[in-house]
C-alpha cells in the first residue's frame, strides 16, 4: 500500500512559504505530482490557498484542469507548435521558451478570445529550456510588444545547481535574471525551485516553484532535511522459510547466507519502483525494510515482483505471512533509498509504480 500523507504535504508547503514571507507559493505537480497523485495533491494544496500549479506536459495540464477549475496552470514544456487551441480550450498557460513560440502564442491571441496569460522562460545558464543569450537582444528590442501581445504575466528562470548552496553558478544565474528583469516591462518573476527557496531572499522573487520538498524529499544536498515524509510504502510478508548457512538466495545466487537464516518473501519488486539497485550481494549490503521498527535487510537481487528479506533477528511471532513490511516511510526515507541505489529522491518517487493501492490521509 502506498499512503500519501496530505497533512505532511500541506505542512511542507506552509514551511516553504514561511521561508519566503513576501512571495506566493506555487506547486510543481509534474509527473503525477512526483508519483504521489496530482489530483489529490493539487486539491489538498488548493484548499490551503495554493492557486498556481506547474505541470510538464499539455496532457498533464488537461488532466489537472478537469479536476481543478479555479487555478492558474502553467505547462513547463511550453507551446508545442500547433497546440495553442488546446491550451485555450483547457485554460492552460504555456511557459514560452523561444521567440517562435512567443510569436505563435501572440498570433493565436490576436485571432480570438479565451487565451490565458503565459509565462516567459529565460535561460540564465541551465542550457535546457528558455530564451537563450542569442534570443535576448531581439526580445529586448520589442519587449513591450511581446509582453502585451502574448499576455506575459510571469517571467521565470530555473537554477541548475541550487542543491549546492556553495556553487557559484547560483549567484551568476540570479544576477543574470535580476539584470534582465530590470530591462523588461514590470512583471511578476519566479526563480526558486525547492532548493532555491533555501538560498535566501535574493532568490525568492514573487512566486516559489517547489516540487521535491513538498513531497518530503531532500532538496539541498548535505544538509538536514526538515520536510515531513509524505510517502509511506508498505507491503507484507508472503512467505517465510528457514535455510541453512551457505545457501544462495534469489536470481543468480548473488547472496549466499552466512548463517542459518530466516527468510521472508515480500511481493514488491523493481516493477513497482523498488529499484534493482537496492538489492544486496554477498559482499555488499543493500536496502533495509522495517517490521514494527525492527530492521530487516534485503538479501540478494530485487526481482520484478518480489524481494527477500532477512528476518532472522526478529521476534518469531512478528515474522509471519501477512505481517506489514515498511519499505519507505518513517524508518527509511526517500533519500535513504536514493543514496543506497545511487540515485536521487526524485527518481525514487517518480518510479513508484501503478500496482499499489494509493491511500490518502488528510485530517479535515
Ligand atoms: C521540476 C521543476 C521545478 C521543481 O523543482 P524541485 O527541485 O523539485 O523543487 C521548478 N521549476 C522547473 C522549471 C522545473 O522543471
């Protein structure tokens, strides 16, 4: 079962907003709200006053709009040629990232009513999306015209290295953004993702764009994470057996028992986003699971639908079929799993599969 704690989510949102008292909070809910479920998450945040949401794709925007009538929804991937009508039909705001898309959106707006405002994305050093240095002179030449014709109500940029507060590119990007804002018509601005919020006031501008921190993940590397865990993943013991010392466990016999071992099999695997890199071999530990706060390490490789855990040291009455097994939650965080698998919390969350029963807990 995958439990999403909506109270923890909204508490994280409040905590992030409190770090930037002069700014408005938005929420990045792309990739189905990082695997947690965009509809429920957006509704919970909307109830707490969040009125601006960012998705990645047009399809995500259309799906969210069906559930969320009264909110600004920006589509980060921008305007794919020929899709302006769809944006208008679902009242979605493209994040325009090039002069041609700025022109296309302006043309569309001239042709009829019902086109919402749009955001303008400036690339200040990420070299991914947004108007780059080659397009800025043309933008500045006709900025007032573009802003008016395209209905620009937000200028944004994205930080490449905000997870490392010591990285000098943070300041470089922030200065580039600030100096461009001074040359553009007055407009609301947005720079900070989750990590950017922790960089301080200079980075806050008018609108915050947190993603990972809302979902309880660590955004700043090498610092204590003060966000509350939002995702709790539990499975159960399907089968228990006792094997002798020297017995191989799972595919490839990658792990061989070093003592008489009680093994429990749990029906979760890499097809559920419990990544294969979380497995163990004879020489190398993998992830741990928890049974009533007792640690039960993963033994051997992760299969597509199953894992095997070591329950030798647990009280015998606990380690029996049906017992709950915590895979992710209070004892082991998203980032603990990410560190073991050599990845980031973002990938752990967005990998969570569709086989789980998703349950949402919310106090009111
Ligand atoms: C994904 C994304 C965010 C959110 O980033 P987090 O690191 O998850 O807070 C903000 N802005 C843009 C442009 C993004 O693509």
